[in-house]
C-alpha cells in the first residue's frame, strides 16, 4: 500500500488510517461531523496527495485533449482551470478531472486517485494518433507531487501569510505559480470541493513537510486543523458534487449525470469521443437522470438503496447518501427515471421493508 509524504504526520496526530485508492489515508481525526463543521466555520487541511497528475505537452496537446475530453479546452487561457470528463467510447465516463492550462502547449490533468492508471492507459491508447508519445509528451507525474487542500472561510487569510504574492482576490477556477511557505514554484489554485472556499497547493514531494509546517504555523491563530477524507465526502455531498465511483462511473453518461454543461458540441470543440451518442442523448433524453433529494421520514439514505414510486415500483437507486452535518437533514443523490427527476417530485427510499418519503430538490443542499 502506498503512503503520502504526510502519512507520519497523520499517524502522529492520531488519525484513523484506512486503505483508500491504494493509499493509507486518514479517514478522520476527532470525528467526521466535528471536522466537517470546522471546515464550514474556520479552516481545515486535507491531504489529497493521492490524487493523480498527468501532464500533456507539445503542439498536439490541445487537439489531443479536445478529442479525449468532453469540455472545450480551447477556451482555456494560461492560469485558468476547467472541470471535464473523459467519455469512454461506450457512453460512460472514464473519470472526471480538472484541466490546468499552463500555456497553449502545456496542460496538467488532476485526476481521481483510484483512476490514475486507468486514465493514463486510456490516454496512452489514443495518444499515438496525435503524435503524442506516452512517457514523453504524455507523462504521469502522480508519484512526484504532494497536494494540501486548505478549505474553509478562513483558509485564504491563513495561507496569505506564507505566500509571496497576493492570493486574496483570485477568481474561482484559476491558479498561480508562487512561493508558499518558502517552497518555490508551487502551484496555488482556487477550486475546492467543499463549498466553503479555500485553495489547493501543489508541491514536489521533497517539499511536502516544509509546506505542512509552514501552513500549520501560519494557521494557528485561525484554529487550523487537519481534516480526514470522511468529512471531505460529507462536505462535497452537501454541495451536490458528483463522486466518481458513486454518482458517476463507466456506466453513466455525462448527460445522465447532469454534466451537460461540461459536454460541448460547438464548432471550436469539434469531434470527440462519444460525440454522436452524447449529442443524441442531449436531444432525445435519457432513460434515467441523476437527482438530489432530501429524506422527509426518519432514516439515513445509503448507496445502493432502491428508490420506488408511491406504489412501490422500482424507479431508481441511491448513489450517495448521508446525514448532512451542516444542513442537519438526511440527503442524497440518486438515478431515477426522468419523470421523477424533476424538482418537487415525491420519491420513496426503500430501507429494509419500509418506504421512506423523500423529496427531489435542486442542489446544493448547503447554501451560505
């Protein structure tokens, strides 16, 4: 099992460590709900070094990414970030990820930890058609980079103390290269998966502990705390964000998942994997749609629970569910037949032999 450069820190701080995507990772320190609320109210630090980084470089980088991704990469300027996905050629999703535009011939893809090799293999199979050589213009740097996600309303105040440039007015989905905590050439981005603001800091593995020490020293006055992956999941679910392996996977299309906004069919985008199929789905509709719901009866929805209509007829399945620590409601996401995916629809979650009432709502569940 792999470890991140911060593993010793987690263990020293008493984290409960669990296997996750091939890594030994902290699931919680003092409790998921407490950590969740700390991020909502103050500032927390997530070790997300298990995430993958794949570089695509050279004169064919842009046409290659235009073909392999769903979004229009040509709209990206240097310093901008884009959310996208890889259609798999069969109507499903290989992975969802972020595209960082360093310049028009250099891009960094930040992919999910469990999918690093799968993503790389998928891209490597297509790369030769664009005169891109795996291991050269297409390069997997995942084992070389560490990432700390600093999240919460006080996050930017804390990190500004150790940055050599102003980061207080950076726009969402942008990044800079700067010195952070004495570490030069760090990539500093504003994306986040919690809905509470913050940033991500990418550094070389050998600089990881230097960054950690500087960050926690600077953040002490803001009550900075380390946060486990358990709270990362509840925070993202309160925002209605998809999690690969739950809400999207190789069997779900971006149109079904409500990701039509990152699936572009314009002229600048041109041809891409699954274009015709996805365009047909967008025009004609799909047999199921991802929706968000709040449970009205007492209970907690869990992944895999069956969803029924009022007559007990099966109409879908829960993909993510929890008791939202901030919203204090049982919430979830699910695929249902289209007529039940509309906001305000009444659905029923089957828990053991009971049908619990739920209402389809418009995400996010958490609103500042």
